[in-house]
């Protein structure tokens, strides 16, 4: 029984990490007042960018270096994610296009880009089959060397690749920056009332660009984790499923707090695979269980709306464009 519970916790953490990356990136973005529904698309582009970078490196040398097998896909992912986030930022901040429409278009575009290159990358080089970066996948999945020596605790909590621990570290650092630093205070002021922040001398445009770009880069790492750690360096079209949307749901469930998003992501990861650990379920029962993350999110949204506690509400200017001359 204990081993089954530990196996479930281990699997829940694995499933929760891409959600945590996406949720942390979206929280940082929303704190500036930008509602980026393009997170699923950014995660796709982050994943395929990492795959492309890793593929080009592995096939350029006969003896790939482990450090570069990690670094090249990582940097490729960051570049691809930043490019997607910049497109969203330019359209919504500079041109003041509707944020909801832009985000949804970005998601559609990102999924299309990921599936296109994922399905045709090998054909560009005269190869057939599906993409599989075994060397890079092994480097990303490498766990702590002493994990096996710590028994059940080690195999449950310490047998992950570095991206797992990096996700929690980024969420904690983001929480600290938002709540304990001048930059975080200014960023939250921009999300609450950009006109007042502008009058106080805060560069609203710079803060919006900064948070949206960094948030997009963080979200893109969720895609990199999925293709390099979760699937071991393999790409499958539409393989991400609804994880990008779950990440956005976690933002509401975690009431816009990155540190709360850590446990929330693991909880949603557990709900995502709960039906696998309950034997004898019918197909309809499995579908009902798969609905639980969204049902829980709706319940939380209703509760925080009824309580009306300001610290648990979204930024007041969320989803609205700011035009300085309208002050």
C-alpha cells in the first residue's frame, strides 16, 4: 500500500511539473495586467524549439557532450519561447490588440508550429521515422546520484531530472520577487492601476514587456520538460494534451501566488492520472475524474469571488490595454 501511494505521489509530481512552469509564467504575466491565453502555444513552441536545437547538435557531432546536450536545447527553448512572448507583447502592449483574441490565436499558431516541425523535421534532412533524441533525453532525465541510496524517500522525491527542481526554485524566486522587492511592488502596481503607476514614474510599458517575456520563457520550459524529461527526448504531435489549459486553471486555483502554485500543480498532476490508480473504472467514470481539475477550479473561482478578499483577487487591470493618453 505504501509503495503504491509513493508511486502515485512520484507520478503526480512528474505530471505537475509542466503545469507548474506554465502556471508560474502566467502568474508573472498576469501580475502586470496581461492575460496571456497563449501559454499552451508557447509551451508547444518551447518544446519543439528544444527538440530542434538538440537534434541539430546531436547530428553535428559523433560524440555529443552531456553539458551541451542540456545547454543547447535549453537555450533553443528559451529563444523560441521569448519569440512567441514578444509577438504577444508587441500586439497587446504596443498595438493594444485584444488580449483574449491574441492569446487564443497564439495558442493555435504555436500548436500548428510545433506539429508542423515535429512531423516534418526529419524529412528536411532526408530521414524517416519520428524524432528521438536519446542522448539528450538521458541527460535531462538523470537523477541525483544518491537517490537510490535513500530508499523509498529517495525514489519518491529525489529521482527526478534537474528541470523538476528548477521549476519549484523558479516559483519560489518569483514569489519572493513579487512580494519582497521593489521590482515586484512596481509590477503589481502596474497590474492594479497602470495610470497611477505611470503617474508615480514607473515605466508601465517596460514592466509589461519584462513580465510577459520572462513569463513566456518560464512557460516554455514546461514544454521542454515534457519533450526532454517526460518523454525522454521524443516528440509526438498533440502530445501535450490539455496541459497548457490546466496551467492557466492553476493560476486561478493558486489565487495568483507562485508559491501556492507548487502544491496546486502537484495536486492537479495527481488528479490528471488519478483514474490510472483506481481499478475497475468504466470509461464514463474515467472521463468524470478527468474533469475534476476544471470542476475544482470553478469551485475555487466561485469561492474567492464570494469572499471578495482583495489579496485573493486577480489584478484589477487584468486583460485591459493601457493607453497613456487616456489617463
